[in-house]
């Protein structure tokens, strides 16, 4: 039984074969409310076989420093795609159903009881409580993960709060995403302007200690000259950062945002969640074949996702630590040091799913960057 009909839950259900799986989703349908910018590497659209969701192709970015300097990076390759996230979730859900999974909407996971070697799961709906038995309970239920909480699996290390509005305007420049950093703009994270053809997504996240992101969005829209544009959508969400120590226990495993499988620097979670969901599906099929749902058996999943993705996440946490420790003055100084053609060439080779691969070549080209945080950067280079 998979709790959560988001991308991680649907991807897992698509990759378990010849198994009776059920996806439990608390909303009346999958795909809403949207809590995402929908910016992904093209590989994510391939993984989902969802090319019809593509709204725009991004080949570069403009990084705005607090003092006004702009670092513009261009590439000839598609670096990212802006997608229709609602349609993306619906397509993934359709794949899961085509693979034989049942989708139970308007049902909310409330908790479970252990009964022998299985679990009795308590769901609620407008018709009242409902109980179902399962040997394997998958928490694909997002950053709040009630499954994780009720299983005693620790929460993520940190959360940031985000807000985004979709504007009914078409930007002239369509091939670059704008990224704005600065402690008055989006403290602890960044703001973005993403051209999506006829519409434009503008949003930002802030570290929890800086309050709600709404006030920052109002100021940012004004600053960017977009405050008069018609807002067609507004959505808010939370990004979990730093996976818990354990993502499995007897009969239970966590995937996606529930396991904080999210890139700490950018907050992107679709790639990591879907990759991990595929690994979880493989381990689940083995456990079912061997009728072994013990933590020992399910820890093959823990090992598999951490060995592929854990290092990138840990390096992302260190990069985030350096980033969040910077004053605006230091950020501007970094902007000044990096405003060079050779640096931009390195940045143009970047992959949004593996940002830490840029750390070594950047530090080799601009060794003076190390002085901004020698201890943490040293740790980063050792990993
Ligand atoms: C502002 C913002 C912008 C983002 N932009 C990007 C981006 O550009 N690119 C990117 O890759 N990622 C982005 N992300 C992150 C991305 O949205 C998540 O990583 C992704 O949605 C995780 O998928 P998931 O399936 O693990 O969880 P979710 O998409 O959160 O799905 C969880 C599902 O579980 C259901 N659920 C929760 N609790 C229960 C319960 N008790 N019972 C039943 N159902 C339940 C929910 O209704 C939901 O459908 C962004 C996030 C935010 C907040």
C-alpha cells in the first residue's frame, strides 16, 4: 500500500510488477494543489514518458546578485524544461493504473497497528473510517509524512517555505531562468522568474526562521516590475532538506519528499524522488517474493538510494551551509570574482540534478573562493 499519489508514489507503483498495489490519496484527484515550479532536467520528463507536459526549454540562467550584478550563462543544450506539473502528476498516475495499481482517492492515512507480521492501516474518508491490511506500507506522502511520523522515523533536518504565483504575461526572453539571491529578497534560499511561454512563474523560498514568504513575494514582484501583471495562480509549499537517518523500518519505507530526497541547494525533488521510487519498487518486489518485510530486508532500499544519491545530497547540504552563511556583501564579492568568461563556461556545463559536480572545477579555476568558507569547502572537496 502506497500512501500519496504524487510523482514518487505513482512512479513506485508503475515499477512494481504482478503485485496488487493500491495508492491512497487524500485529495479528490492527483495533481492538485500544485506546489512546484515544474523546472526539471529533460531526463525527468523521459523517466515519466511525459513529453506532452513540456511548456518551455531553458538553455541558461541569469544570476542576480544583491548589489545588482548579473551573471548570465548560456548554453546550446537544453539544460532544463518547464513542465505542466498537474498534467505530469496525472500522466504518472495513469502509468501506475495501467500497470495494475488501484487509486483510492479522497482517503487519508491516519495511522496503523501492527498485527502479527502485517499492518492494519487506518484510513479516513467522508464515509467514515476504513481499515485495510498490508505487509508493506510506503510513505510517499510528502514532507509532512504521517507514515514516517507514525513509524517513528525521524523528520528531515530542515524545511524551507515557498510561494509562487503564475502570471498571465509572456516574457520576451524565453530561454533563461532568472535567479535572485540576497538576504532581503529570499533569505536562506532564492527567488526565481521562469518563462513558460504565454505565462511566467515567479516565486521564492525562505528559511523558516525568516517567517512567511508572502511578504517577500510582494516586494520581489514590485522590484522585478511584475506587480501589475494578472495573477492566475498562487501556490505555496514546503521543501524538506536533509534526509532522516533512517528511511525504513519493519514493513515500512519512505520515498520522495517523505524521505527528504530533495536537492538541498535548489529544492528540486522530482528527480531524486522518482529515482528512489524505482529503487524502492525493486526492493519491494524482492521482499514480496521472499515474504520478508523486515527492516533488514528493506534496508536494501536504504543502501541503494543512498549509494546513488546520498553523496550528492550531502554535498548539497554543505553547499547550502556555505550559501546561507553569506552576507549580501560577501555574495556580491563572490559575484565579482566569478564574473569571468572561463567561470561562465564552467557553469554552462552544469547539470541541475548534480550541481555539486561544479564545485571542484570552479574552485580549481577560482581558488580564492575557498577563503569564503575554508572549513566547509574543505569538507565538500573531501566527499
Ligand atoms: C515552491 C516549490 C517549488 C518547487 N519546484 C520544484 C521544481 O521546479 N523542480 C523539482 O524537481 N521540484 C520542485 N519542488 C519539489 C517538488 O514539488 C517535490 O519534491 C515533489 O512534489 C515530491 O513528490 P512526492 O511524490 O514525493 O510528494 P508530493 O508531491 O508532496 O506528493 C505527496 C502526496 O501525498 C498525499 N498525502 C499527503 N498526506 C497524505 C495522507 N495522510 N493520506 C493520503 N494522502 C496523503 C498528498 O496529497 C500528495 O498528493 C518544489 C517544491 C516547492 C514547495
